[in-house]
C-alpha cells in the first residue's frame, strides 16, 4: 500500500525502528528519535543492498519516488547506485580541488568582502583601501594556494621600508583574517601567515597612557581661546572631556538623540564604536556645552553637520585641527594654520582620545569606582561570565560619576578665569 504525505507527517518515533514500504524498492525508515530517511532497496548479483536517498521532509515523498525510479533504471542497466555515488563524489572532490587551485587572491578578497568585510559597520571601507594600496598590486593575481610566507614578507617589508611599522602590522593582521576566512571554507589548506609573529614586525607597539592633569586642563582652558579654533571645535573638546565620549560618536550624533530637558544623550549602536548603546547623563557643565552648540547650528538635524548639511562632519576633522596646533614644524603646517603650537601642553602632545582617558582618570581620582568609570566610557566587559550574569545597569552610579566630573571641570575652568 502506497504511503501518503499525511501518514508520513503523523509518524512518530517508537521504541523500535520502523521500516515502511512504499513499493518499487522505496522504503521509509523511521528511527526512535523520530528522524525519517528514504532508502532504496535493490539487488546486485543477488546481493541485497540499501541506498540512502535523503531525509524527510527535505526530500519529499514525490521526489523520493522519482529518485527511486532513477536508481531502479540504473540497476536494470547493471549499475550499482552505491558505486555510482562513490564515483560522483570522487569527481566532485577533484572539481573542488581544481577550483581551489584556480581561485586567485583577488577572487578570494572579493568573496571575503561579499560575505564578511562588506557586512561590517563601515562596510569594510578601510580594509578595502589597505588591500587595494598595499596587498592586491603585489599578490592579487596569484592563486591563493600558491601564496607563501615569502610573498607576505615582501608586502610587510615594503611598509616597514617607508617607516609604517603600525601599518605593516595591520596589513599582516588583515591578510591573516582573509586566509582564516578561506580555511573555514576549504578554499585553502594552509595559512601562509601562521608562522609570522606580529610582535616581531617593526618596533614594539607603545601603549598610550597620556591623560591631562588638572594643571593641564586649566592650561587647556587658557590656550584653547588662542588657538584659532571655531566655536564648535572648542565645545567638542569640553564635551569629550565632560562625558568621556569618543569624538567620532559626538560628530555622528543627531539632535534627535539629545534631550536637553531630560539631560540625556543617547549614543546609538550605529554611532558607537563597539556597537553598544549608552545613555550619557549630561552634567551641568556638559549641558551648558550642548546648549551653546545648539545655538550655532539651530536648523541642522546633525550636531556637527558638514558643509552641505546633508550629513555629519568628517570624523577626522576635529582630530586634525587639534593635531595641527601641536607641531613645532612651521614649514609642515604653515599652509593649514598659523597657530601650529598653540595647543601644546606642559605634558606634551595630546589627542581627543586622551580626553576620554582623562575623563576616566579624573573620575577615579574623585572616588568613582573603576568599574563605574569603565561603564561611563561604554567599555565592553571583558569577562564573558560577568557580562552575562551581572546585568545591573549602575545608572545612578554613572549619573553621579558624570556629575562629579562636570563639577570638577567647572571648578578648574572657573579658577582659570579668576
């Protein structure tokens, strides 16, 4: 008696395995777990054999009957379905091997961009730029399987020869990421970067620990007025110092994310570097800065609009303006600004990111627990277990920390004016 779809759907696993005959050599095997498989029963040289056709419901009843019919025709012609499958697998494996040998680094890179890099937050813009500039011109036409340690060394050494130690390490890391992607998909068997140690390339990385002392914050309050900066840039410095935000997060923000009445600034996952949302409390000091800023561009949806007002300012603009005012080389920066040394502080050069570090350092100096200061900076908890189980928001403690920081900055900068 022929099986029906309804009957098959209703079948449940039993204590013993069930084998149901659909006729013409087609059987449905139902395991105690409830898993269902289609099998074709046939004889070759009077030896009974079973041949796996597929699993139900991925292979429907109608398709299983069609496959059984095809295998029955093979048996009539003296062909063993099992041997045919072995031969088919062998041919497919050889074809895959040939395909692996043919794929070039350029093709591998394109696939990596499509399935991985292109889905990143910045659409892989910086990674693509690095590959197009330093990697693809050298090895782009080579077969991925043929690339070896020597090819990678040529690229890395080229960066080192122009004094770009950091870029050499970045490029090694990117090539390694691409080859791991290739290994995961059986495109290559070996990663040519695996025996290259990143820490042995160029000079050792220096861990930045620069932060501004109270004395330097007072000094900054004096110098920022003489540096030829526009008002919006000055305000960005104080907001970064008062909130501990990343300067890029501030530049990409919109006024819809800032509530001056509730004194909150929502940094969205799209704007946050680590993709983690944070609701920043605005102290009196920070609130004053945002109010000043709102008067500069009252009609723009962006906190820092570009010239066309159709998007935000380039995220590197403020960092560049600050950097340009901390160089003793008049020749190098005379075309950009006459104020090439005006923002140099007693402790040396500083960056907007150092303001973020200063915010956290100042908080802890004022008695804020390091864990709370880390949360105010929206750092991701490194301990996975703590991140999973400790779900308390610490919102009140964070508000208190931001207020303490704001009051301290206000006192320092008031001293500056007296």
